[in-house]
């Protein structure tokens, strides 16, 4: 199936998907009154003393003059002082009602996925890292230098603002700073997923997986330090939690914050949902604060196959000034034949679409700074059950649960701009490990200037497709 056909499929199903899966979280439904809802208070419109005592303050984000609150917004004086605390969603598993869902790769013996005894190793399935020659992922690596011969992220710190990171995973066990990690939701648990899913663990593995025992997955920057800042209790999060986590990450000295989340269709039309303008303003404050603290804010561009330059479109938080937006690419046909002689780097030369081809679901437009590997899918191949079709998704760490609810480390595939953003977050870690004093602007310029041309041009790739080898060569 061609790229055009895959995009047409998503657009044709977009209305049904959004109606089934999306909602604007604290909006009043059917005109009924609600007195216990989440909202945001702008302290540039009113003073703190004017906030009634019966309003619960969930987050005091005084660095940017914002309070995340719960209660009755009507009791707060001033019509411009409050705005809805919108629900925010993960940018993965696209299309949400279709076949591209998380697929697990359960270990068999000591060597990876369990579909047959001659299966590829997990690192053989990491086309995203092999295309960039991130590390020694081959049995016969030759003499060519890898990215990690130059930099591994040592001395850098990144925040994964997401569903939580499972630090009991063998590839993340020595990566997560538990002391600085935190839960920003209102549930009573810690920074770990606690039933919120594998999204954040998958993202963290892409950034910083260590492949510690040689049988797992390798991240871009395995020596970086990860802060798990959890903002999801389930599939939904709250904007106020995300903004609070973003400010916290900057305050804690992170070099980058990874936001693989956003507001999908239909919450891209501010004329229909005018509260989007107010939410954008509060994100802008958080991003400005982050940049003042030398932190790069990396965001997934979204999975609605949306032209962000379209009339009346506002895609948040990607279109906030100062956010580094990332679109998604992926191959079609990686290791589909699953023959031993086609493995190693030969597999990258036997593709229907290259690893730098725009994914069928990705948003695009001027807000994209670069593209990166997020995974793609041939929906016809998926529907027909063609073996190996899901190899074109991104493999990383996940967490599963046994019958008693205990977390169990695993590996699985996901696709989305959620999977593309951490490729760039890992790149920031590499640059900061080589140039600790580089400014946000200098880091971003290096990533853009070393990106390479890719199919689809600027519309889909911005400055180009992420090129880690060129990046570390320029940065060292």
C-alpha cells in the first residue's frame, strides 16, 4: 500500500476515532453544573489572596504565575483568571481503533522474541538504531565508528514526562533517578507506571536503554540520567500536571524534557474550542521558563495526518514557540522475509519505503523542526496477517503485569510520533555530554544543521531527518 493510501485511510477514519477516544476533560457536559473539576488559575489576572479557601490547589507553579486547581471555577473572581484544565493524550498506537497497537516481544531462552528458534535478536529488530549506527548492534561490526564511540550521554539528564518509567526493567535499572522522579497526578502512587501503561517506559528505553546483559534493547544515550515525571494515571492526563512537570524538570537541571503527548483531533481548532488559546499561553510561559533554565523541550508532532499549517489549525504543544517539534518516519518491509541471510545491515537495503520516509499518520508543517524514527505500518499487510509487518514499528522496553498485578519487564513494538520524539531527546543528551555549556539555541541549531534531506521534503521533515553520526561529529 502506498503512503498516499495509508494517509487517506487515517483521514477517512479520523472522525470515528476522535469520537470514540477523545474528550475535552473538564468541560461541562450537556449544560449540567459541576463543582469539582480541574482548572487553571492565572495569577497575572488575580492575586493569590483572591483565590477562595475552598479551591484545592493541586500544583503551585509560581515560577510562571499559574495554579492548577480543583473545585468550582465559578467561585474564582474574574472571567479571564481561569481556564479549563484540558485532558492530554499520548501520541502513540495509531490508528487507535486499528491494527497498530502495542505488540509484545516475549523472551524465549536467552535470545529475544518467541516466534521461532531462529528469530532475530532484539537489537537486530531495532532498525531505528541500526539506521543511525548508534552502537555495536551487529555480530560483524567492521571498523566503522558508531555514534556511541563518540558520545553516550554521560553527564546529561533528561525528563520523561509521561506515564511513568518502570525502573525495574533490566535495560533501565541504573538509569532512572528515583530521588528526583515524581508523580504529578492526583493518584496516591509513585513515579512508576502503576497501571498507567508502558508508554513512558517505551519512550525511556528509546532514549536510554542500556542493553545491560546483551539481550535487550539499546537506547541512543545509555549513560544519560532519566527523571520519570508521571502525568498519566490512565490514558488521559491533565494539562496542569504536564505544565507543572515541565517547570519541575527545568528547575531540576534537565537538559531536555520529552513530551510525547498532546491534543489530537478535534482539539486543534481554537475557533471551536477557544480555551485552546489560554492553554497555549500557559504552555508558552512554561516553555519560556524551561529555555531560561537551558532545557530543550522536545514534543511529538501528533498522529492525525494533520497539516499544522492549515487554516484555523492550532496543534498543541507543538506550535508553542520554543518547542522542538518532531514528526515520525518509518520503513515498510523491514525483515518481513525473516531470513537469516537478510539480517544485519542488509535488511536496511531491502525496503519498500526507507526508514526516513514519512509515517502515514504523522502531522506535518512548519512546526516540525526535524523528523525521526517513529515507526510505520502497511495496514493492508497488517489486516492480511503478513508475518513481520509489525517489525516496521519501534521496538523498546515495556512493562507487563502478571496475574497478581506484579510488574514484569518486557519488550514491545509501538508506533507514533511519541516514538520519534525520544530519538531527538536522546540526541540532546549526546550533544550536552559533548558540550555541557551549549545553550538551548546552540543544541537545537546543531540538530537542525546536521539533519539530512529525506523523502517528502521540508513539509514533513522541517530542517531534515535526524542524523546522529553527523551530529556528534559536529558537536565533539
